[in-house]
C-alpha cells in the first residue's frame, strides 16, 4: 500500500484512502479496518488527521464549556438583579398608592413634629 501511495504522489494524482485502495487493488474498508495507522498517515497527508480533528474539537468544546459557565454566572447575577429590582418596584408601587390616596383625600396623614393636646 505504501507503494500505491508513492505512485499516486509521483504521478501528482489525488491522494485519498479510496485512491490508494484502488491503486493497491484493495477496498478502502481494508485500509480503514486492517491498517488504521496507515489510514491515519494518509489523512495526515491531507491535513485531515482524525487525532488532530479530535484534539481541535476537544479544545473548542473546552472553550465552549468555559463560555457557557461564564454565561450561567451572568444569568444568575442578572436574575438576582431582577429580584432586587422587583422588590424596589413593589415598594414604589405601595408608595404611589399611598401618595394617590393622600392627594385624593382618602388617606389622612398625621402632622409630624406637633404635639396635640
């Protein structure tokens, strides 16, 4: 099979597992299943090494996991801010209702700082 690969390279023909298998008179499955290191060698020549692809995907996955973790932290912080704002909002609603009641004369206010006898 190495000779078939060499012949393809010398002839400047397209190199692939299928092309090497055809040149050697075997099936691509034979190369994949019986000679996985040789198949990996061919992939490396094509810059399609499965190990390199796996390592690249693993690295991208790790980066994505780190990004996801940061985003979950941001979401948790924003949820806390929403709860805090909702509490402030509710306090302001109560205050607005009281002030409307005062303006409409429905709520009486006691004067502050005066002593009544």
